[in-house]
């Protein structure tokens, strides 16, 4: 039996806690930064704020106390939004200790530093004199389907094969299959960059341009995300796997994708601020990741035309129709 702390009670964090509880064999703490959310889970046996309709077993101990969640945990799973990771780990660090394994299940790139989430965690912990092993969990998963126990497959990546194998063993079940990988860079960037392409795919759908356009957009999106990931040190074959193409296709086509939904509404002509307000506290990571992705692209001299157009739509209020026209008018080139 392992003691596991899931740090973040949004839809994905709650789904992970539910999966681990249904799998059996673990003591699970589900931490929320909001006492209101943790108290509601304890009282109702359900996360009515972020994942309504799914019963949370008594094996999941909801709390808003960092100390109670972390002090006895053997595995710590990070599932907070990317822009909260640094501040969260500053709070977590006093309660972390050698012997613990960290699992990052957050998909994103930090805005100013352009660091991947595992790099942010390492950077913070270094300041506290801590060096803990980190694994990255990523792949094509919607929280609602994982919570329902529908079969899914993900990647667990770590520079340590022992750490990856440990998480594979502790998290794997008949409904969730984990594949190990040592390409942390490729896995993290695949999970982050696909959200940007999903916004673009949603924009194409919102414009009513049809299946041909969406297929072309997804395919060229794979090409540019792979270029950047490889330039940053990732492997091309990783981007062809679950955490690359698998996650990208799901997020670009699935009706449950928040990033795709944001894109659809942009394509229909709605303003970004209005769309984000309608998410009611939920996060579309691609909105923040777009500028960070372009920062990495400039650093490594990588061309990312789709990401550039998404940035212009999000930040410069460029017309989605003009963005699509500019993409199609680019000079011809070899595939």
C-alpha cells in the first residue's frame, strides 16, 4: 500500500484520486487550496465544483491542509494549473522530504522562464536544499472518462527507470495502462503544445470550414510541435506516441476539450475574456502556453506558423478569418 497525495482538486486531480481509490491498495489525500471545495467533498462525497456526478469513495481524504496531505505521503502528484506550480511548491517544500517521489500531471510551460513543469518544481526545491525524483504523467485523457473508469493509456516519463516503473506499478489498473519513457522533455512538451493546436483546431471548427481544414491543421500542428520538441532535446518518436499525437488528436477533436471549445467560440466571433469567464474557474492551458511556446521557438530558431496565428488571435484580436487566410497564403514548401 502506498500513501499518495494528489495536490489539486480540479477535474483532473479529482479524476486521478478517484482512479487510485477505485484501483485499491492506496491511502489517498486529495488537497485543495480552497477549504470550501475540500469541505464540500467531505460533506457530499462529490466534487460538485469541478467534477460533478462522480461519487468520491471514503478512501479519498479531502483536505485543504498542506501539512496533512504531504507529511506522510510517499508519492506526491501535482495537478494544479501551470501558472500556480511555482507558488504551490514554495508552499509545499517545507513539508516535503527525501524518499518521496513527485509526479507532475500538469501540462504547460511557465510564462517568463519558459521552463517545463518538472523544471519549475526542480528549480523551487533546489532553493530549499531538496532534490527529489520527478516523473511526468501525460497522455490522451479527459477527466470525466478516467473518473468513469473508461479504458485509457498514458505515458509516465522519468530519467530514472526505477521511478517510472514504480509509478507504472502503483497507478496502472485494468482501466488505465501506463507506458514508461525516459524522454521527459518530449513528453512534457507534447502535453503542453497540443493545447495550442487544439485552440487552432477549434477556431477552424468555429469558422465552419469543414473536416478537410481540421485534418490539415492537426497534421501541420503535429509537424510544428515536433520541430520545437526535438529542438529542445526531445525525441521525434515520443511526439508520435501517446503524449504527442495521441493527446493532440484527442484535444483537437474531443467535445470535452476546453482548449478546443475556446477556439470554437473564438471562431464564432466571441471575445476571449468573455469565453474565459464562462469557464467558471476551470483552465484552458493553451491560452497561456501560446506565448511561452513562441518564446521557446524564438530561442531555438523554430518556425511555428500556426502558433503565431493563434497568438495573434488571442493577444492582438486578429480576425480568425484573416489568420486562416495568412496561413494558406504562405509560400509553398516541401513537406
